[in-house]
C-alpha cells in the first residue's frame, strides 16, 4: 500500500506541470467599486428601465457594486434605444439587462465580462466587444448582468448611455451599424447553435479579421472594397478559422450585406478601431486558441493521457 501511495503521489505532483498551461489564459479583472479610481470619476451603472427598485439593487449586487455611492447610476429606456439606434418600439418595460462601465487608460482595449452567463442567453462577450468597437467605444471594462433570462441585446444601448452621460458622444451612424452587427452575428451564431463544428469564439475572431482586412485594403488602395473584395475577405477569414464548411452561403450573404454598410462608416479608417480590434484579437487568441494549441504542439495532451493511464496501471498494480 505504501508503495502504491508513493507512486500515485509522484504522478499527481508531476501532473501539475501538465495542467498549468491550459489554465493560463487571459481573464479580465472586473471593476472594483470599493474605491474611486477611474477616468470618468466614477464607474457608471446603467440599469434596465424595466427594473423596479428591488431589482435594481439585485442587479447591482450581481455586478459586485459594494457601495452605490461609488458609482454613477442612470437608467436606460426605450427612448434611449430610439435616440441612439433609431429603432425599437420604445418599450422601456423590456429593458432588463444592465451594465457597469469603467473607462480605462489608453491601450487597455474593450474588455467585456458577462456576470450572469446563464441569463444573457444569446450575446457573447466578444460579440458585445466587437459591436462596441464598431460604435466607437474604446478602452473600457464592461460588466453585463441580468436578473432573469434575456437575449442581452439591450445591454449595448446601456453602454452607449454610459458614454453619453459622461460627455462622450458616439457617432449615430456607427451606433446603428453596431446594432446591425450584433443582430447579424447573433443570428448566424443562433442558426449554428446545434452544429458541433461551429465554434463561437472562432466566428468572433473571423469577424475581427474581416474588419482588419477591410481596413488594410482601404489604407492600401485608398478606396473602399468592392463587393467581390468583401466576399473574398469573408471567405478567407472563415477558412482561417476552420469555418469554411460551416457557414452557409446564405449566411455569407448576410455578412456581405453587413460589411458593405460597415465600410461606409468612419470605423473603416479609424486608428482607434484598429488598435481596439488588435487588443480584442489578442484576447480571443489568449482565451480560446493559443493555450490549447500550444498544449497540443508541445505534446502536453499526450502526456496528460499517459498520466491517467499510469494512474490506472498503479491501481491495478495494487491488487496484483
């Protein structure tokens, strides 16, 4: 028995080196509201206008707001949806998802943390970030929460409201295109939800790459991409992310229509957008790509398999 325990202990101790690289991925730290140390003076809590007083407090708790005196609080309404996006019914009662937004130093990029992933049922962190960057948002940490299951689309309006109340104007056309982006990418993601070959993180990365390639073409040629250029760039980005056999032609046509409009906005040649997209791309690779790929390249996964096989052999040896 002692020899068995010794063998298993050595194997378990050795396994530490196998698992560490797989967990060393980027993670945003969130927003500390216990202190006031922020470019706007206070982080801004934008709660859904459809919430009652108790629900506003419940949502604040979900977002980790320790002291409401350390945040600026404002509601987001159906009227805001119409003002920022020129769309929607103006129904405030349906505005449930809420955000806590903190301005960061230049170069930090757009980091989104969904605090209640079970209740933001459709939109991913990267979809929020991608769309926010299109709208002109830069260098912020955004926390999203909801007290009950919602799609999460109205949270983007809350982000715009946070910028507005802090005196930072975002371009109307870019906000509308950002909403179209969120709807287009979410529709495609939901249509592929049951497809095991579809990976949302790779799709989000493909969207970043399409934006980057369109910007590079614009800079290189000093003119906008043709429809043929856009379709080629879309297909290349999908292939780069192993989605060429997953995204249908109809969905490619949806992306094509969106990016034709996208490149008509100021986002196409914005240096700020270029920098924010680079940050987002790096975060995506850190979180979903590099760690696993490096593990495969270095043979770590094989060694993990060997480790468990040795554990089984050790247990068998105990009874021999």
